[in-house]
C-alpha cells in the first residue's frame, strides 16, 4: 500500500532568531558605529530552506527543539505565518532558544555571524516520528540533532524516502560523513567540499561524494554559480544571477537548497531546477535578512522570463 505523502519536505535542524544590522564595516577593535538598518527574523540553514519551500508553495514541516522563551515564541509564530508545520517541534519549559547576531557589510552584502546556542536539548533518535518520515517525499538535514538525523536517515531508507543533505561553509565535521553516505542529494558549499574531500578541484571532489552514496551532488560557489554532478556522469555549470543592489547574502545558500528541493519535488529537469534555485538566491539577496527577500513561485517565473543569466568569470 502506498502511503499518502502528507509533506513534500520535512526539515530537521536548528531554528534560530537572527538579529541583523547593516553596517559600513566589520569591527576589528573596540568601536561604536550606527547601523543603516536592522531586522529581527527567524534563521537557521534548514529552517530557512523550509521557509523557502513554503513561500514557493510546497507543503513542509519542521522537526526541532525550542525553549519556551520569547525567542522560541517568535520563531514559532514566524513559522506559522509562513505556513510551516510546527506540530513536531518540541518545546522545553525553562529553556532558551538559539539567537544569532549578524553584521552585514553595506558595500557587498558580506556578513559575519556571532551565534549563541539556546539551552533546549538536542532531539534524540527517540524523538523521530517514523510515520511522519514515511509520509514525506524528502527529508532535509544538515547534521544538527545528529543522532536524530541518523535515525531519520535510516527511516527514510526503509521507506525509500529521499534524503537531502546541506553542507554549509565552515560547518564540516568528520562525523557528517555518516550522514552524507545515507543521503540522495548532497548540496554543499565549495568550502565544505574541499574540507570533506581534500580536493580543490570540483570534479574529483564531486566524484568522492558520489562514490560515498549520493546520486546527485551540487557544489555552490557564491557569485561563481553552482556545479551539478549526477551518478550518470552528467556535469554542468549553473551560472549565478548577478543583480545590482545586493543588500545581504545571509540565507542565499539556504534558499538555494530550498528552491532546489522544490524543483525536485515537482519533477522538474535538473537544469530548470538549478535555474530556479539560482534565481531564488539572487532575489533573496535584495533584502536585509535571510528570508525577507524570499520570492513566490510566480515571482521566480517572472524573474526568469525577464532576466538574462550573467556569469562572473
């Protein structure tokens, strides 16, 4: 019997509250400066990918743990406004939720992040609802709640559910290799790729990823675009969309992941999928914060119909 797919994607990761400031420069010593703009919104790599999917029209939910503080309530309220399911998020009484202070440089949208983890415990293998995993098309992970991720991946394999892994810059840890080996789709930054594979060239690095388990590997490299590799030997480059007026690159990689999954959920060809992902990342960079600039699917189609891809060499 085929189970009804209740969700397109289930996200398993850490949700944060992001406090963002647009500044002239990053401080190198004691200093006081006035920010040009500020914003308060939800963040976190997996969580932002899930919100991206919701904006595009996918049915999604999050698995996470939060404290019962004002930060946790803010995170939950934002999920609900974005039509992200919150039924499976555990709330721990007397605990705090994660917060990140993000400084965004006005000149180019580059950012630096100071992260303060909350005190709410990590999810464990016992917290994974196997029936929920079985009733989804994809699960999306990045290694946070590690033991819960292992259980979710094993459950997904038992029910032939696809696993998507997000490898962000400066987030490689050796134990993540266990999750990569159980993933079907592996989208990683160039920095993560180099740390995992010890290869500076993308093709040999991608071959190592493919050999370890995934059937589809994407390596992203900011304004230089992304490279897509499949187990069938297909290789192609998706140029980045270079737009004027970049405000903030926070969440661009996360939104790329979410949009790529949206394409896969809908059975789009990989070239269409990667174009949508690149468009979403570019549009998201036009506003302060990792989610403020996230477009609807209608806006993405309009953008793709009226813009020419440019490649930064």
